[in-house]
């Protein structure tokens, strides 16, 4: 049950039609606004505007006047359910008597805590017997709803960062060792006329080949394991190609940087010194 200003206060986007306003205070027939999930479920191939529905067989028919975007009422890790909105003044739906509490949403440009006493005073002036409890900022509510998934996500991010660092150090160390062991071969190649660019490309190719093999194995493992991370994902599909391509791109850049310095050192080897190297 909402007031006419609810959608603007909560910044819920209007997709089609209109939101509830003063014209709907005493509607005949009753008017409602539905979310996208409900519209797709009941009228998947049709425009929901002007359609009618009712909550039970003996309830009055409700006319849809608007479709709004889905919101996460039950937490960011839960699927959005079909929802409808109607004005709190409308008592003919058979639901008003079942409600034991009501939530008041206030948007302010000043500090919210400074408005708390004014809000309480205004409500007490309307009904002194009305209990007021659980006064919270919207940010606190959102933070509480994501607290169960935030810690695992932060820990996984830290482990992923450490793994990326270790991978870069490993690639750098292996390629640096390979360059050190191949100094004589490098000297021979350069003495026979191999340009420095070819030496650079040779060792960069070695490093990128290892990275490609490791990245391919990692992508396969990610496709298998990502299904277990669904509960930590918000507005992101488990098989979103953009995420996988971004991760592969970051890994490629890090490995390229790790390979470049040993490869650059190999291309700057003095042939005469390398040929005398044992």
C-alpha cells in the first residue's frame, strides 16, 4: 500500500503508463501499478496497461495503470517476486485489515537523524496511541541486507588479488630463469643476425603461451564453479560474458607485464658476453 509520492521518494522508475496520484484516491474501478515481474508473468507478450486482475475470486477487479521497474524488497540475493502497488486509502481489496504495521518512507535533503524527532512529533500529533519503532536510514537497511554476502565476496576478492599477484610473480620468475639459462643460445642467435625484436617476441611468446594455457584451465574451472556463487551475485548473471572477458583481459595484461621485463632483458644481452657465458 503506497501513497501517491512513494515512487518518486523511492526513485522507482516508471516503465510504462503512469504512477498512482490524486486521481486514484477513490477510483472506480480500483487502479494499481504492477512491477515488471508481474507484468511478464501474467501478460508475457502483451502490454499490461489497461489489463485487469483480482487477488481472489470474491475480490474486486483491479485495473493496471502503470508498470514500474523491479526492486529488491527481500534482499539483493533473492529473486524479485511479482508485486502490485495500490494506495493506502483503498480498503476494498480485503488486505488492509490483515496488515499489522505500516512503513513510512521519508526523503530529506538534510541529515536524516535531525528529522527523526520532527517525524515522531508529526505522527504523534495525528495519533498519540500509534507506536513508532525501528527508525532506520535506508542505507542501514541496504547494508544489513547485503551483510551476509559482503564478507564472502570481500574474502574472495582478496584471495583472487593474492592469486593474481602470485601468478604474476610465478610467470616473471620462470621466464627470468629461462632467460638466464638461455643466454648462450641468445648470444648465438644475435651473433647470427637475429634482431633484438625477434628475441623479445620469442620470450614474450613463451610467457603468453603459458598464460593462455593457465587462463583456459581457469575459465573452464570458473564455468564449473560459478554456479555455487549465485547467492553472492547481484544484478550479474553467473555466465555473464562481459565478466569473463574482463577477467581474461586483466589476466592477460598482468601476464604481459610480467613477461615483458625478462624478455626485454633477454633482447638487450650483449652477444659477445653471452657467447663467453658458461
